[in-house]
C-alpha cells in the first residue's frame, strides 16, 4: 500500500487542532490549542468566541504540527479537514484555511466526518502498537460533548461504512456532565472534574431511575425506531430536583464564588469545597450515566452480533466508564478498545488517520463543499 503523510485540521468545536499522521498508523505530531479558558466563565462553548479563537490559532497550530513532525507544507501528501458535524462558524475556519492551503500547494484535500475521526483514533493507536487483527463488525460508541451515538462499522473495498443504530434523543452524555457540573458550581468542562470527585463519594447514595426514555420511540416513524437510543436530560432534571429537595443551593453558590477567582480550577481546588452530600450526588450521577452507556451498548453488541467494541469521544476518557466496560465486555467475551486519554477528546490526528483510507481510494473533496453542522455518518 502506498505510504502517505497527511496533515489533519480540526476546528469543529472548542479545540484548534492540527496533526500529521503517516498512513493512518504513525502519529508524527499532534497539536491541540484548547479554548477552555475562553469559555470557562460562560460554563459552556460560546460559538462566536470559538470561531474567533480558531481564527487566531489556526496558522501557528498548523505550523507547529508540521515542525514537530519534521515536515513542510510541500512535503505532506494530502490535507484532511473536518467537514462536520459541529459548530458551522467554527468548522468554516478550518475548512477555508484547508481549502486555501490545498489550492496553493496543489495537494489533494480530503473531508472527514468528526465522528468517523473519533472511531479512527482507536485504530490509529492500536495499529501504532503493532500487529492489530480486527474482528468485524465493530460496534463503536462515540460519546462526547455533542454526541452519544452507536455505529456498526465494517471495512469494505470502497472504504469504511457505518450504520447508525442508536443515538441520544436529547442531551449527549458529555453535555449532561457539563450541565450537572454547571448546576453544582464545579466549573467547566464538567467531565474531568466529575471523574475525579466521583471517586470520593458513595455511588449508591442517591437512587436515580435508569437514565432511559420512558416512552421509547413515541411519535417516531416505525422505520426510524431503534431500541438502542439514549436519553440524558432526565438525569439532569433529577439532579436539579435533588439539589432543591436537599437545600444545596447555598453551598453551591459559595463554591461557585470561591472558584470564580481561579482562571482554570483543577479538581484539587474543587474537592475541599465539596461536602459529603455533594460528593455522593456526583458519584451517584456518574454511576447512573456509566451504567446506562455500558448496558445499552452491550445489549446492542450482543443483539447485532458485534465482534469488537470501540469506545471513543471525550467521555471515553472517564475512568469509571473504562473500568466498567473492561469488566463487563470481558465477561461478555468482547474485546473492547479505547483511545488514550489524549486522543479521546477532540484532536486532528484522528482526522488525518480517518483520511488515509479515503486517500487510498482517491476519495477527494469537490471544490464546492462547505461546513455541514449536522453531517450524518454513513
Ligand atoms: O470529544 P470532545 O472533546 O468534544 C466533542 O466532540 O464534544 O468531548 C468533550 C466532552 C465534554 O463534555 C467533557 O465534559 C467530556 O467530553 N469529558 C469527560 C471527561 N473528559 C472530557 N467526561 C467524563 N469524564 C472525563 N474524564
Ligand atoms: Zn468530538
């Protein structure tokens, strides 16, 4: 198979990222410029600020990725860019830049679906480790701030094909982490801090009903129904109700106040500001979300005959999710793979890796393509 050094560019949300990957299996550089400090005061991503920050960062981030890889604009074989899904304005920054660069350098440009990128982050790292034998079909859970999707994936001669067999009906799992963290005054983003604090609480202290859809598929046309959908808005409301019932508002306000003086609070800063009741609530919230993600994914895997599991996206960095998947998939006799934590959250190495099979089949972008905020993966 011909080798190819691909420069990947990713600007779909709040990370400006560029990376160089050789032939989908060798990571040569991976640069991520995070905007967390910009969005932190708002407790979530502000789309206009995200576009502005991407504009500021894109040129130096690409330069650094090339330099760290020992490559130049001229030496790479192709460029790859995220076309969607994501924030339209944010995507457009990466797309305009990649188009201009590809045109000036006369190099092929490849468009990549962000969710396909998350799936290929797993492949990149497993291939990098050495001989990697994959049994198909693969069931991939892509679980992040914007998505909670289940895809059955196969590799065909024409490239990778995907069937979406489940998705969230409302909030993504990472969104639930971020909203609960905001509600409890824990800072932004919520996932990493809840991951650490949950270890200090009792996960059985607060009983949450299964975080599932009560009236499954009500109003959905029969041909679009799927038994593997998720729902996380109910648990967010349940946390809110618990906070009111247990009179936790005052301690939350005090914590929020104390953290507002820090530009980027770490979990170590937050822990001393949490009482037992808060830690128990956090641990119970996480246990309910993890249980729901793992049980529904394993049910889908068994019923749809998956031979391998991938768990990827920002929430795949979660320690309890990893441990529970390892244990329960192991019991079900299914091999389960995660990206390293660095490649779980948004990055451009995954975009460059996903582009390689398209490079091999000559699947290059038309000149006229644009950002697609809700681009489906097929
Ligand atoms: O994949 P990603 O970087 O961006 C999207 O495509 O959305 O995912 C970001 C999400 C955020 O919601 C963040 O709170 C969550 O991933 N996250 C985590 C952890 N690290 C990041 N959630 C749970 N545990 C973590 N350790
Ligand atoms: Zn993502």
